[in-house]
C-alpha cells in the first residue's frame, strides 16, 4: 500500500542488548580477519597473492567499519579489540614458515564462517553474506593451489602411480566388506560364547548382516543425496549472485585467477568476458569457485546405497555361512577360519593402497579382527554362565 501523504515513516527499532552484543562480536571477528589478511599480505612473496590478501584485508576493513558505525548509531563506545591469540599465532607462522602452511587453516576458518551473516539483516543489507562466501571460495582456491605446489601425492598421481575415482571406489568397497566382516564376526562370537544353540547363533548372524547392511545403505543414500542437494543449493546461490551481483562475481573470479599468478588486468578481463555470458558464467564460476559442475549431481544415491549394502553383506556373510552346516565348537571354529580368510583377503587388498607389505597388512587385519571376536566371545561366555544359558 502507498503511504498516506504526510504520514511519517515508522521509526526504526532501536538495537536491543542482544543486537549490541552481536555487533561487538561481529566487530571482533572482522578485526581478526583484517589483521590475519594483513599479516599474510606482509608475509607473501608472490606479488599476485600479496595483492589478493590485501584486497581481502580491505574487504574486512569495510566490514569492521560497518559494525563500528552500528555501535555508534546505538550510542555505544567502540571497543579497542586486538587480534586474537589464534590470529597472532597464524600471522607468526605465515611470516616464519610461509603462507602455504597457513592457507589451509584459514580456508577452514572461512568455510566455518560461510553463513555467519545470512540471518543478520544489517549484514544482508550491505552484502556481507556474499562477501563471506566469496572469501571462503577464494581461500579454498588459494589452499588448493598451495597443495598443488607442494604435495608429493599430486605429483605421484600425475606420474600415474595413483588411481583417482577407480581406486577410491575399490578402497571403499574393501573397507565396507571389512566393516561387515569384523562387526558380524564379533556379534556371532558374542552370541556363540553364551552357547544358546546353533539356531540362535545363525539367526543372530543373519539379523546382524541385514541390520548392518540396511544401516550402511541408508547412511550412504542419505550422504550422497545430501551432497547432491548441497550442490543444487550452491548452484542456485551462484546463479542468483550472477544475476544480481555481477560486479562482485567479477571481483571474486578476478581474485581467484590472480591467486594462480595471472596479472590483474588479464584476470579482470577474463572475468568480465565470462560473466557476460550467463550460462558460461555459471559453468565457470561453479567449477572455479565451488569445484563442481552445475550439471554434476554426484553419484546416484540408489547405486551408492546398493553398493554399500552388497559390500557390507559380503563381509558379514563370512562368519555366518559356517553356521548353516555346523554347530557347537565346530561352528565357532568354522566361523573363525572363514573370517580369518576374509580378513587376510581384505588386508592383502588394503596393502595396495597403503604400500605396506601384503603379509604385514593381512596379519594386522587378522589380529584386530580376531581380537575383537575374542573379546565378544569372552563377554558372551560370561553372560551365558551368569544367566544359566551355558
């Protein structure tokens, strides 16, 4: 509705005591942020990264001024905050050991602060949530670039000694099978220790197999689906920022390219060219800032759930199958032998990823698995004796 002519605008609500506390807390955080970025700029030898840190420090300075102004408007004194001990330590580490050491820590701090201003109206009105998201993404890129420069793991991958997606999938399958084997072996041995009869042991083993497999499948489905939903949300936010905050996106993309050693003018020209095409901008910004593709929704959650169910079931079956044919001491011995073979197999495959000796890995896996089984068998035996089952 249009306001009646001559009617005065409603006065703004004065800040509450909780608002004042929040302004002070925000001011303290921005003092820390500005001091940290200034320290990193002073310590950085790469001129491109040095300029990036200076720009980030300037952004934090603007944020600091906003909260100082809010306190002044509320009639409150401006506290003289010093950088926190954590920031001073990080600054010292950057000066003495280089910014590459500190960048991953700061990236985690920025990710933790990703949404700190999303529900603060004063911050939203001045674009601080977008700034914080930008800082997190820029620092994630800086940290990633630092790892690329110094990590022997990435060098080994380039040389072909490590597989990426295939190796990770195989490792996950082996670990899933091992989880099923050890957990169900411990369950079967615990029940068998009480000597309730072979039918009860078999029923317990099958129940443990199904319960564990279903739990793992459900957990994997939720994990993968949640990851896909997060990607979808991030892409929506990115598209909204491209449409409504193109200048900020240009600045963010410029800083990312500068962090890779591209001169500022060239980085800015490239960023402007990308932002001019909305579809290309969404693809590029999602890839460069978020490390994802707008069309990439990750692994199918149903496939992931089925794979998790199957791998856990395979491992969990080793200690159960002997009880289909055996009972009593023979059943216990058969379960231990079958499980030992499974543990040797998983240990041997694990050695492919760890680089350790095959027999060492197999022996370690067997020792841990049988130790867990021995403990639960002893507990089951004690419970069986005390309750009169044995």
